[in-house]
């Protein structure tokens, strides 16, 4: 069992302080933006010298431990499960759950965007203005989409040639694969030989979790800084013409998390959604403020093990997979955005094409990296399939950060539900094993 990530202070819980940080950052940022404007020298100074560095240090502390954490937790998870057939079964269940929930999410998005049609009324003048404003950004995404495609090579590249290089490049799938092989090999060699390595991995895991604890002490301030950075510079004026689209994405995300996932949690996982939510909220707030499933992985692992009481061999194995492969929120966002942009460009899709959008949204959500804006280059690839110019992505780039924060939160919520589902179906955990509130972070 890992050490608690709480800092041991008496009084306010860590997640409450993080939440207060989020509210403080948002209010100060909105105040600065509306009173002074996003480009005011004071706002720029605050972002450059205070909020920017603080937010970056917090993010970097989290990213710093992601690779060792993924390697150690996957290798130990596999070794802890013991028998390779069991590893296959657990992995199969996890991937099955990822796909079913991601598909459900994309289908929900499709219903929302078709019912409300937010793209039909967008003024062509606004469309041209947005495309002109974000042209340079859009071009870099279009270029990235040419190199970052999801296909056969994605699977071949998973078999990393050099795990050290994969770790250095932030190639999560390569490290997951190496961790799987390493853990599998540990189950195949004589136990007396495996034991010292397992001890090392266990100790590495404890060290990493302890670093998470240190990083999380900074979280309330880091979160304030990150949210201030977004809200103080955000073009709120943009929200007006794109308001319908933003509301459809947020509405579908909320519906998926509040209705679809609640049904899944209640009936497939057997836990009250309110209890589940309360136990994982520190991970959700981290996801919201970092816009990155990978950066949230350390906090999510702590939430799964300490908050929900899921055994480490399941959490350590399923969560790293989930943080790169299970992206419910991203598939909602991608499906809605593709159809929204088709509406904006006057492209009418048939039912068959809509189904292709859903399938592509699921595939690219699985392939997207868990970093801010990780899904955008992949989505540019889908746009091209339906005749929307890749540069059309410019239309939504200005509001993407807010949507990214929200969809990442739903992604992480889905990952954590996957862990609970797999642990329950392996009969290693049930809702009655959730520790009492007093032990929560
Ligand atoms: N930021 C998302 C995540 O990390 C990925 C994306 O949709 O861009 O989960």
C-alpha cells in the first residue's frame, strides 16, 4: 500500500485546498481579463513571471515521475497478477471496457450535436475571422497530423526499440510495452531471482509516490497559477459566436459523466456514483487544471489505491493503460467537433458517414496522447476524410483549452471507473472495501 499523498496538515483536506485554488485562479483570471484585458502589461507580467513559472513547475514535477511510475507500476502489476493468462484476461477486460465506454461517449456526442446543430447558424464572417486569427496555429496542427497518424505503425512502434529513448520522448505506449515484458519475464524466472528485482520496483514505486506527495503540496498554488493563466488570457468574446458549440460539448460531457457513467458505476461496478465521485475528486481537479491524463496519472493512482481501496496490482496495471487508451471525453469532443465543422462548412453527412465519424472518434481517442491538445492532430485527419479543410480546425482552437480541461476530466473519470470495474470483475475489490472518509486525501 502506498503512502498517503496528503501532507498531514490538520484542518482542510488537500482536495478542498486544490478546489479553492482552482476557484481563486478562475476568479482572479476572469477579473484580470475583464477589467484589464488579456494583453494588458500587468496581466502579461503576472503570467510571465508568476503564474507561468509556478504552473510549469507543478506540471513538470508531475511529468517528471510519469515514466518511472508507469514502468514500475505496470511491471509490478503484471508480476503481482502472477500468471500470464490472468494478465491477458485483465488486460482484455480493461481494453473491452475502454472501447465500450468510449463508444458510448462518442454516440452520446453524436446525438447532442445532431439534435442541437450548433454549426448551422455560424455567421460566415465569423468563420473567416476565426480562421484568419488562428491560421498559424492551425497550420502547425495540420503538419502534426501528417506525422502523427494512427495506423498499423502505431502498433509496430509500441514495440519500442529503446526504452530509454521512449521514456525520454514521452512515448507512453513504448514504456507500457516494456513494462509489460519486464513484468511478464519476472513471472517466468525462478522466484528467488525475481524477488530482489520486485523489491527494487516496490521501492521505486514508493519513492515515486512520495515525490507525488511533494508535488501535490504545491498543487493548490500550481492549480491557481494554471487556471489564472488560462482565464486571464482567454478570449471570452470568442465564447459568444462559438457558445452553442461549447455548450453542446460541455453538455454532452456532463451527460456522459453524470448519466451514462453513473449507470455504469451503479450497475456494472456496483458502487454509488456519489461515493465514487467523492473518492476520486482530487484526481479530477488535477485533470481539469492540467488538461493532461498523463500528468494526472500519479494522482489518479493515489486516488484509486487510497481513495477507492483498489489493490495496487490492478490499479497499477489498468490505470497507465487507461491514461493513454481510454478517453471518453476526447471521443465526445472529436465526434461533436467533426460534425460541427461539417455543419459550418455546409457538408451534409449521411447516417453511414455519421457512424464512420463515431468509429473514427473512438479509434483516434484511443490513439491520442494524454497531453494538452493531444487529440487535435488526429482529429485533423478525420476532418480531411469528410472534405473539411484541415485548416478549419482554426475555428475551434480559441476555445479548445476550456474544452480540453473538461474532456480530460471526463477521460480520467472513465479511467478510474475502468480500474474499479476490472478489480470488481476479478473479485479483488468491491464497493464495501472503499476506505472511510477519514483516510481520504
Ligand atoms: N488532453 C487530453 C488528455 O490528456 C487529450 C486530448 O483530448 O487532447 O486526456
